[in-house]
C-alpha cells in the first residue's frame, strides 16, 4: 500500500481526535482541541494545494525531455522496445485524461466538489494540453517509424479500378 | 532506420542463396526431353541408317546405332535397343547438314552450301574429331537437292601397307574432290574441275578403288545429260584419265547411279543409267577404256539406290512398277537380275513399295520391300537375302500392325537384319512416319516410338486439370427437399471414417504433399487427369507442324493422348496443317471439362488455303463436336481462305474471333449466344493488324453486313517513319495485377501505367545506314506511341527479343556499335517501366480510362540497360495465380541453358550510387552494368535444352509458383518460385518438435494444475 499525502483532508484530518501516544504532553492537545486553525494557515493550505495542482498539471510536460531521450535511445526500428515506449506514449495521454478528475481530486479546494470537471479548470486544461504534447511526441515517433498512414502508398491497397471501357483483342 | 533494413537485406541475401535449384530437385521438379527432329528422308545422304560399329572386328562384338540427319538440322544417333538419344550434333541454321556417311567408328558429314564444311565424329560417342572448312559458304553452289554435288567415299579400310586408313574422299560443290584424313581434318590433296567444266558439269558421285578414285558427273547437253568420268590417282590427286561416256540421260540422277562392290576388288565399279528404258552400263578402269554395254531383255522405268550401291545391289522398277533386285556382275553387261519381288506391280491392293537395304552382322546385304496392304490393313515387309540357300536367295515375308490412326503413313524404312539360324532372317525396321514419329520394329513387334514431331511445336498452351472430388455428385439440385438433402448428406457422411483415418495417418506420419516432390503419378492411372495438391500437374496441349496434336503431362513429359489432324476434303489431294493458335475456351473453373480450340491453316496441295478449327477435349483429345469418332480428328472448315489474325474474346463464352483478308469477322462457336454477346461489345472492340510492314488499328461495325457477318474497318495507321517495317508485335501478357502502383521509400506512390491496350512493336529500317531496329510501345487501340528506342541492327537483322508484362518491358539486343573507347560489343538487356503521370503520386487511372481521353498518354518511364553475358533465344516472364509474387524474366541462351533473372536485378530504378535509406527500404541496390552469369540462376540444371524457340508460363495452384514450358528442338518443363515458396511451410520446418512441445506443455499443465490449486489453498489457510 502506497503512502500518499492527503491534501484534501488537510483541514480536518481524521486523526485529530485520536488520543496522543503515551508519554506525550497533553498540554498542547488541550489548546489544540479547542482552538480552530488560524485563517492564515488555512490560506496557506489552499495555496499549497493550488501549487500542487499546478505541479500535477505540468507533470506530463516535464516528463517530455526524458521521454524524448528514451525515444532517441530506443532507435527508429520497429522493435519490441521502441514499440513499448511508443505504446506508453500513445496510451498515457488518454489514460491520464480519463483519470484526470481523480488525479486532481486531492487538490480540489475545500468547498468545491472534488470530482467535478469544473474544479481546477485551468490546471486541468493545461494538463490536457501537456498530455496532447506527449501524444504528439508519440505520433511524431510513429511517423518517424513509418507507422502513420500518411502517404498515398499506405492507401494503395484499397484503391480499385474498373473495367476498361474498350476491349483490345489480342 | 538503417539497421533493420540492413538486416532485412541480409535476410534477403540468405533467401537468395537458398533459391538455387538443388541437385536433388533436378529430374523431380523438372523434365527434359532431348529430341533430334524428324529425319530427312528425302535423300539417301541424310535418311536414317543402321550403322554397325565393329563388324570388321574379328572378335565379333558389334554395336549398332541409328544415324540420321533431321529437319531440325541435327545429326543424331539413337540407340536401337532403347530408342534413347546416344548423341547429337546441332548445326547452325546457316550451315544445313546435307550429307553424312559412316564407316566403322567414324561418321563424316558435309554441311553448308555445296558442302562447305567437313566434320567427322566418333560414331558411338558423337565426339567431334575434326572440322574443316572446304570452301567459303558464299562461294558454295546451291543445288536442288542440296546434296547433289556432294559425295563421300571411303577407300579400302586397310591400305597396302596394312595400316588402318582413316582417309575419306570428299566431293563438294559439284567440282572439288579432296582426300581428307578424318582424324585430323588434314587435306592430303585437292582436285578441282576447271572453271570451264564447272559451268556445265556437276560431279555428283565418287567411287574409290585401290588403283583409282573416280569422280562421276553429268554433263549438261542441250537435250539431256551425259556421264563424265575423271579417274584420279588416290595417292597424289593427279588425273589419270578423263572420259565422256556416250550416254543420253533424260531425268538426271533418277536414272543414273554408280555401283561398286567394296568386298571384291576384282569387280570394277559400274556406271549405270537408263536410256529410254534400256539399262546401260560402263565399267570403270583406271584407263577409262571400258565400253558402254546394254543389258537387254527388260525395260525399266527407274532405278533405285537402296543404300547398297557399294555392295553392288540396287533395285530397278519395270514399267509396271514390279521391282527387281539387280547385282553387279563381272560377266556380260556387268549386271544381272537376281530376284523379282512377287506381286510388286502397281495394284489397288497395296500402296507403292518402299525399298531399303541393310546388312547383317557378318556384312551380308539384304534388300527389303515394304508396303501397306489395304487388304489386310497391315504393313508388310518382304526381305530378300541373296546369300542364303547356297546363294539362291531367300525371301522372308511378314506383316506388322502399324497404327495408321496414331502415326499416319510410313514415309521411310531403314533396315537392319540378323541371320541367327540357317533359314531365319530377323529384320529390324526403323520407320519414319508422316506424323514425324520414328519407330523401331523388331520383326512384327514394336520396340519403341519417339515422337520427333515434338521438335516442331507451333502452338502450345497449359490447361488446368480438374480437382478430384472427394464426394462425387455434390451438385445439389435447386429444389431439393429437406429430407432429400438430409439423406444425401448422410450418405456423403459415409466417407467420414476413411477421411478421419487418413487425417490421423497424415498427422502421425507427416506425409503431406510437398512442393519439392514430383507431381508425377504412376502412368496410366486416372490420377494423372486430376490436379495434384499444388496444381503443378497440368496438361500441355501442343500442336505440331506435322499434323498432330498432343496432350502432354506437364509433370513428367509423358504423352497422355495424341491425335492426328484430319485433312477433311484435302485428304484426296494431300496437304498439311499449319497450326496458328491454341486457345483454351473452357477451363476447370467454368465447371466443365477443359476444352481447347486449335486454329490451323490447311495448305492443300492444290494451293487452296482454309482455316480449320479443331475443338478438343483437353483431357482426352476427343473431338467435342463428334465425341464418338475415332481415327483422325476431323476439323471444321471455319474460314474458306486465309485469316489475317485470330483473337480470343475474353468473355463468358470465350469466343474465337478470326479476321479474314476481307476484314470479315468470323466467330467460333457461331451460336446465337456468342453472336449476341459479340454484337453487345462490338462497338468497343479494337484490334491492330499487321499489313505491309505497318500496323493498322481496326474497329468493328456494330451491326452485321448483308453477308450476316460483322465487318471491321481501319481506324488508324502506325505513324512510324516510312522506311520502318514492323517485324514483331508483342502483346502484353494477360494476368491479374495485384498492385496498382509501386510504393517508394517515402511512402509516395508511382502508379503503374496499366493501360490494357499496351503492345510492344519491333521494327527494322533496312534502308538507313547503318540499319537500325526500333522498339516501340504503342497504345494498340489508338496507335499513340508511348515509348520509342532505336537500337543497332547487328548485321542488318533485327532479332530484338522483348517481353511485356503489366507496365514492364524488357528487351534484349546485340550491340555491335563501338563509339567510345570504353565500349564493347555485346548483348544488352534494357528494362523499361512505365508509370502514370509525370511525377510521384500522379494518378490517371490508366487501366480504366477510355482511349478517347488525353490522359492515356500522360506517362513517364524509367529505363536502364544492362550487359548480358550471353545471347538470348527466347524470353518470357513468370505468371502466377494472383500476380502477387514478383515476376522473373525467364530466358534461354545460346549455351542451351534456361535462366531466371529476378526482377530486383532488372529494376530500372536501381540507383547509380550508394542507395539511400529510403531506396534501401524499397530493396533497391546499386546499379551494376553487368548482369552476372550466376549459375544458381540456371533453372535447367545441367540439361542442354537445345534451340528453344518459345517459353510459355502458367500459374500453379500455389500463388508463389509458376510453371514453365520451353519448346523448340527440345522440350523442357520446370517450376519456379520467384519470391520463394512463401505460401507453404518450409521443408525443414520441424513438425515433430512443434507437436512434441505442444504435447509436453499440455502434459505439464495437467500435472501442475492440481499442484498449484493445492498450494493456493494452503496459502489461504496459512497466510501470514
């Protein structure tokens, strides 16, 4: 089980009402139980969440140079290794976009619905754009490898010709 | 990018090395029939003879060969016991063999005009011992017959000192006599007639005696011929004496001959001729003082040399054609009659007699008379043995059942005899028939037959065989009730157990059909009329110029059926069939028995020419129109004149369309259905015809004329320069086109120019200096020239070979022009490809564009020329079922080999520098001018496939494989896979390993499955 920072419940963690471990001073707990967190702390949490959301949004773009390097290293041939990387590149944007709301849910502001598309719209837009960049890289690689049917040659097999209107006897 | 391409290339190279024909495949996938051609029976100098080697040998072991010169310009020797070819020598076309003679182990031949070239061969092995040019061929005198002025005589076998002599006296050109050593070709001396004599004397015979050699000729006088004799010293070549005999010969050589008896030195040679029916003789003495004597008592019509003139025997025919054997004699007039053949006078009961002489092992001469007896319907032989019964002579007569329905009539007989017991004479007859077959008969039993007319195939076609149906009669009726169908299918189901057993057996033993196995089945089994698994077995229907048509099994060359082409009304006057074309009008895919139509021109002896159609069942040779008739096939007089050209209309009905000289269109079958079908498309039909060295395009009027026949009219004429004459029209080979274009490395496309009307035309312009040949590509429907190249005409002849398939033209010519320092004479192959438009991705849809569109002439072409290391005699491309496999060029060279040249090598887009990555992706490799003479590319193994004139190819049932049949003098057939056999599992695929692996895995799963489930259960219980 992976450990994950739960920013969404940073304001009211579920561990708040647990008794302190033995040996811990109970003096602080008494003050903490009564007082609400100061407004400044809550604002900094919001800023932190927003920053983390922005980080998440441009994460695919940050990975691009590394992916480009890997593509370069994998060579131009149609092989299992390069194909694997290309498949990852092509599939990741779609997977990411599909799981976008979930990925951004931890960073949602306290009051909004964490799983709604409309929360963090700017970050999500940038996230989509960055994924498109990744997709673009993948497609570019496909094209380099000649896997995109862009030439007339790729459609030649589907071309048909009719019967000649005149008959030459021979 | 380049690494995988390189590995692909490496793979390709590997494939290439595995392409070559394996020695183990030779004789399995291919067959070769060496032939000698139809014997030239017109003259004794070239007709078949039995020749016995070793008869002068005291040990008594002899060996016989049958020697003959043939119409295919071959001197050949056959083994009498088996009919196998012992040896043959193939003469060049400009060097026709005119005479051969054999003595002991030496065969000498004269060939060329007037006998310009002397050759000697070993009689048993055919090794060329010596060759000598006696005069320049262009100074040779042309006689009719060609061997009139040539003769060969052998001196005594041992000369005075007892040394074995290998010299021969050779008379050539009607005026020159030489003594030549046959072992070395050294000319000991030459005697030549004076220039004055040459103009009116033709020497035609040589006779050798120990004291003098006589050259005997005929002097032309205003009314007749007069014998002229020169006695020449055999050692020095000096003339000892000359004499003109007071003779008066009317018919030239038919009434004149020279006989001698080489076994008796005391009997001097005799000159014999007929003078108004009286036989005159003159003995030859070195002084030429002899007198002309007359043999009185009988009137003779003609005298016949039976090949025993050096044994003092010949046949004379009396006025009623009754034959008499006459022998040389040293008394009286020099000749005496020793036997009259009984009942040999002209009669309605039998045909005219043929005579032949033969020797037995001891060297005794025999004379045979052969004829066809109408009364008994058999051939008869009467053999007279002069030395038997104390020299009184004996006749052995018998009949033998020669099959005229299969072999026509007997044209020539050669005789060989054996005398095993006192009063027993066994004759061996070597027959040459009118259909070009040769047969050996031992007494009255046939020993073997060789169909030598297969050396003169004029038209041939592959015909697909039907598949053997596992269940017979599956053609379900349209309105079959459910119950009936159920019963039928249940009945069909009874085959299932055998099928299952067979399947299990096949699976267990792995005995599947293999592509490297022979497609031969046991002879006479009905299997050979059914297709094999891969369709390698087909029937080759071949029509020969000797009036016979054959069905040949393409997997082993065996003749399945053969029929004589009947002459129809011309049977009365005589004539012959000249096959024009063979069309397959019904194939297996039409759901009927395959049928062929043979179109021939019948040239009757009275000068009338008809076009005749034979409609034949390709599987049995039966006449489709009259299936029950036996004997010769009777054709159907299709057009009562010559035809200009004939075509096959590729419609459902496959109608044969013939155009006669009045441009009338004749259809076969001429049924209402085919006429309607034709009139439907008549407006669309175009065809080019050759006329006066030009090409005229024609169309058909849409409605029939008054004569109820469609008529064609000319629409265009080829616009070649006026002095150019068309020598060849090569149509585009029909076949499916798998790909409409060629995809380049950058994935743009060059669209193939697939104009269905494309034809290639070869021309010659003899009047220009130097003469040039033209190669054109034309739109055959409207005459537009799409491609033109001029190539040099070496020696003023245009023998440019070309083949055109899809958008690809390959032509081969001989380049004798040297312009620059770095050029050389030699054979060139040019590869031309046509593509639509003017650049990549240009598309004009050339294959279905109307000819009235301007777009049909928008074409660009790539061409490249290569140096061929050999001269090409015939050329074709492979053809496969769907056209997916690449097309190889199949060609035969002068060295009697058949090559297949891969298309990759001939690709005109091969770059002239190191290929770029994109070009490598197209598998192009760097251009090299020389096409290497790669022995792995020889598909004919080490057979010498002589004088191939044409190659036809046909698809097998496997897409990868193409069948090849080459004919000319020899027949050869094989199969090639230009792209390798990609559609069958490799021979060395380890089936056992696959089965073992799969079954081992299955067993492993069965064993481990419970183990794993037990383990899982335990894990659940004792999970930590």
